[in-house]
C-alpha cells in the first residue's frame, strides 16, 4: 500500500447547504483521512492522505466517499494537475527560474501548455514525465501517479460536456 496526497474540489449545487453540517457524515463515510475546507457555501475541498494500492483506487474511492454524503456533488477539480511555473517549482522544490529555463526556453520536446498566456498552464503529469524521461530527474513515483490520474479525471470532466455527436470528429481533429 502506498500513501497518496491529493485534493478534490466539489460544487454541491445547493448554495444553501452548509458543509459544516456534514463534516461528521464525511468522516463516517470514509473521509477521515482528509482535511476539509469549507470556505464558501455550496463548495467543499478535501485534501486527502489516503492509503491504497494505486492512485486511481485512492482518488476514485475518495470521490465515492464524498458522493455518499453529497450525491449531487460535482467534481470541479482534482489536484495536483493544472500548474503554472511557480506551482511546478514549488512542487519540485526548485526555483521558478529553473523551471522556466527548462520548459519555456527548453528544447522542442518540452511539454506543451494547456493554456498559453499569462500565466501559461501545464498538466503537472506531463512536466513530471518529461523531466523523468528526457531530463533524467528523480521524480517521486506516487506524485507522478497522482498527477496522471488527476489529469485523467479533469480531462474526463470536460469531455462529457462535448456534444456526443461531435466527440469522434473532435477527437480526430485534435489528435
């Protein structure tokens, strides 16, 4: 069993729901390994340190545990996934300038951003994998596994919004 560190952010759809009223239920439902953030009514964030045989098992079971208490909850984001240069540097324990030199000024093999702007945004998994395989950096395997699974969840979250009649055509165009 490995321990996985990740955060799940949910929209509860009913802004009248006060997550404070459900903290005990979340604990009983299996979220006793999470720090719970309830900053705004109708939203909740849970930072998990969950033991499981895989990152997928850890993250999917955590989502199920939350949905047992809030069946209508929608996953907003699974993190870590989307990162800017500063976020990536913090996660990797180096300077922003170092990450900028590696990615932005790097070779053509460097990962492409999900959003190119100010700031640009990347999938953490793509940065970690590139650093591990092309740059021979030592990357924590559980962090890479969590980043990959979170990227999959976040992509799937957006994918289901695409008109089913266009999905195949869009997939062909962006491949």
